[in-house]
C-alpha cells in the first residue's frame, strides 16, 4: 500500500522499494502533504520545464558554473515566491530523488547544492527588511548533513522580511540555541532528513527546546519530519511540510510590511 501511494505521488519504484517501512511511510506522508498543499501555477508563469531539464543536465555533468548561471537567470525572471516554489524546490527535490535512486552520486549532490546555495544566498542577501524585523535561525541538527531544506527556508524567510541567521548543516543544539538567543530570534527552523539517528535527534531536540524560552517558536520540516511528529509535538515543535505552509506559519508570527 505504501509503495503504491509513493509511486502515485511521483516516486520511481526503484527509489523506494528498499526503504524501511518507517522511512517509506514518512516519505509518503511528506509527499502527499506537499501535493495537497501545492497551489496551481499562477497565470502567466512561464514553462520552467526546459530550464529544470537544463539545470539537471548541468548537475549530471558537474558543471556548477552553468548550473548557477541557469538558476540566476530564472531567479531574475520570477518573483521570489514563484522561484522557490516552481523552480528551486522542484530542482532540489529532483536532485535528491536521483541521488536516492543511485542516478547521482554524493559528489553530484554536493556540487549542485553549493551552486544553488550561492544563488539562494544572493537572494537572501539582497532581500529588503525593516530595521525591527524579527529574527529567524535556520539550521540542521547535529548529525544531519543535508541542508537543502534549510536553504529554501532561509531564502523564503529572508524575502518575506525576516532577519536571517543561517547556520548550515550539522549544528549541535547548544550552538543553535546560543545563536538564537544572541540574535534575539523569534523562530528557529530545522530541516530533518534521512538518514537520522533517532536517539541522538531526540536528545538534540530536547536540549534545544529546554535551552530556549517558550516564546521562541521552533519549526521542523523535511522528509524525516513526519516520522518524528510524535516527539516533535510533545516538545511543542511545529511540523511544516511545504513552502506555502511555511509562509503561512511565519505570517501568523510576523506580517511583513510589503505583504
């Protein structure tokens, strides 16, 4: 049943056939949640499939220069919402899917992530925010090396008027908490992906929650977040599974002046 649902959501059977049941269930829940929350492409949005295909070709060829060039061209054509929802997120998901399917190596993924990170960083750096904008800290907990989700969250938050503190991957909870307290952040956003050490993650999340005042909202997203929903909920950490849901949650905390 889970395999049928996974393929119905667009996964290739080769990507999911060997996953343990818990990981497969979490992947299916995340895919179905994202599909349910996905908004139809707005009128006037150009067909981005040629650019997505070209970007993936550059990934396969280890051509980070051309990958970054394509990504920047698309970013200049679209507003930030359209860029993250209809180009950056689909591209990163396709790269991740091909990595899980064995069609791309870890080296491919790292090279692509670095090129896309530069564009997302450029977008975040050029975002306009008010002097009194609330702060958000984006990171992945200790032991989790993939920061694609955290990068998307960072760009989305920065362009929605938040003051961004981006920490990257594999950060101990104590360091994340210190950064949030020093930056007087209102939100900490975590990206959780497989593989993960559940005991270690549980300990890290408990340390983080106890180190921060309850006024600091902790959000968690990524492919592993649904599988951790029980422990996350018990700690008062909110699970957010899409960029649309992220914007909605952030705007319940702070409405940007240009919204």
